[in-house]
C-alpha cells in the first residue's frame, strides 16, 4: 500500500498536489487545477486546507531505498 507523502522533486509550492497526484496515479496538474477551482468556489477555504495538508502530510525521503527485484 502506498503512503501519501510530499515529494522532494516536482513540487510547485509544498508538494501537496504532487503527492496527492502520485498517490492517486494521476497527473499533478489535474490535481492543481481541481484544487484551484475548489479554492475559488469555496471563497478561499482551499488555501486553509492546503496549509493543513502541508503540515500533516510527511515529506518523502531524499534518497528512497532501492527496490529489490522480486525473488
């Protein structure tokens, strides 16, 4: 099972949308567009949710361990 983390590479601000995109296997640009639309429609509540997600979602390790081939 994949863990939701904020990647070090590919982030725009804090990596929240990039992490959600990786976790759901979708393009992070789609997540960013949906997040922006919801932020505009909710009168800015998305900004507060983004900051909370930034604090709660852990950052991925700089050098993830190498995956071993299945035996």
